C-alpha cells in the first residue's frame, strides 16, 4: 500500500508544483515536431499495452498458479510489479504533460491511468480473493457436469 500511495503522491506533487506553484517545468517545449511525435506515439502505445496487461495480470495462468502455490511471496512480487507498471505510467505521463508545455495527450493518458489505479489497490480482501483456489474448483465442477 505504501508503494501505491507513493506513486499517487509523486504524481500529485508534480501536479501541485506545475499548476499551483506555477513552476515552469516545460523543458521540452521547444522540441522538434518529430521528437514530439515520437515521444507521444511511444507513450500512447506503452499506455495501451501496459494498462490492460496490469489489470489482467492475475488472470494469466502462470501468474495464477504462482499465486496459489507461493501465496504471500508471489502476491508481493506480482502486486508490486503491477503497481510499478501503472504508477510509473502515471508519474511519467504527468511529468511529460508539464515537460512538453501542457501537451494534452499526456494529460489524457495520465487521467486514463489514474482511473485504472483504484482497480489495483492492494486491500486485504483483494489479496485473499486473488490467492484463493475457488475459481479453479468452480471451473473443474462445471466441466465435470458437462460430461
């Protein structure tokens, strides 16, 4: 939970410094159109790839089996990886929004990632449900009844 809150605080800090303190962070405002296009395209593709991957990470078979077999260690590892992926995107898009002089593309990407963050909050009930084996028993029962 501490890592999750840290990413939100860092992104919030960048926002406060950029908007309320009116600190000029636009270091790449005079960048060429080619470099602006490249960075923008890269961040859009990264966001499109990483957001669904992070949200569905615990549904992949290898990760699911690891969560069931090694419970606490696997949950810590995969949970931290998921938080770092989304949190890193949030901080990077927020920083690029101000770095390129209020470029709206990065602002929208940061909002998309911020809207996805509540779905990965590491609560106790979520941790228990993600490491339980109930889903596999239900799938096995339904496949046996179809035979």
